């Protein structure tokens, strides 16, 4: 488990609260995030959707052309209002993580370094997480319920990635953007569905995947791969805005 994350409990976090103002600073170095299949339709118009490398490939929405840099945040570290924020980030500093002692169980965690997570005595406008007798407040209960539902959706997305991998449909790929001067910008390696192999699946398998909604997800994933140029343009604009400040410090 990430060292910043702690299992949330009244024993450790009674008297803590949540500031209501969103703070997306934690996303500055986030160039990708896991997404559920239900999020594909909202993401396909703005960023590439790919699959992670490794034995358990899962869908990722890509936010940056290079590791450790989010090209979607503006100078005030805000998401553009017309872009969808992945569900996994919406309830930060809270998240669901796999229990290390019981892999089949999930636990509610909190990022203790988050600026929104504060002692109630430091910010009277912060919303309490627990009542005086240690029970979750209605706000925390609502967040827990939403995170639990999203955790289940992410498990479905992982099962989808494993099925693609087992069927031999995933291939390693880099995002390549060819510029007007003939040069090419290449990203790090991800995985994508091989469209030809997908179309060659047996009819019975295709029918089963269609009924599960997986063929729709594959179509959206393949369509999203046309967004590399759009993402690269955001990357270029971000660098142009940041470069004058860099020179000022020299």
C-alpha cells in the first residue's frame, strides 16, 4: 500500500474533516489513471484509452505524453470544465484499496498528506468524517458507498483486460505523433487491442462479449487511439506556457 495511504478508522481519524474546495494539485504528476468500462464513453473524445503493461492489464485513460506530467491541468492546477475527471480521482483523498491480509476484501483508505484532509480544529468549515461516538457521518457513508461501487466496476475492467490478454488480443504499442516537420514524438509503451485479431474471434466468443458490453468497450478503445495528436497538442501548449517561467528563474 502507498505509504501516504492509511486505512480509515475512527480510532485513528476521529476529529478529522474534509475541506469542501477541490484541490487537484495531487494530479500534477499523474499521466494516467485506471478507469471502469462505463467511463469509456466519457473519455473517448478527449484522451487515449489504453491497457497497462503486466500480467493484469487494465484500462487506463492517458493524461500526459511523458511519465510524471499531467497535460490536462491548467496553471491553477484545475481540470478544464468540459473534461471528465476519472471516478478514481473524484473522491480524493479517499480511495479503496485491496486488503493486504485478505485479497478478496477491500478497505477504505485516506491520503493523509492531502490538503483537504485536516483536523476540524484547524478549519471550522471542514466537514467531519465521524460523529463523536465514532460513527461515519452521512457524507462519509455516501463517499464509501460510491467508492465501493466504483471498486466493483474496476474489478470488472480488470476482468475485461485479463480476457483480452487470454484471447491474445493485446499488443504492445507506443503512441506516435508525426509532426509537420517530419519528426515523430513517441510515448512510453502501453498495450492496445489488435483490431485484426479481434475481428477473427470465433462467432460464439464475439456473441458472448457483445452481450457483456465488451465489444462496445473495444470499439471505444480503438476510436480513442486517434486522440494522441490532441493530447500532444495539449502537451505542446503546456510547455509553451511553462517555458517563460523557467527562463525567469535562470
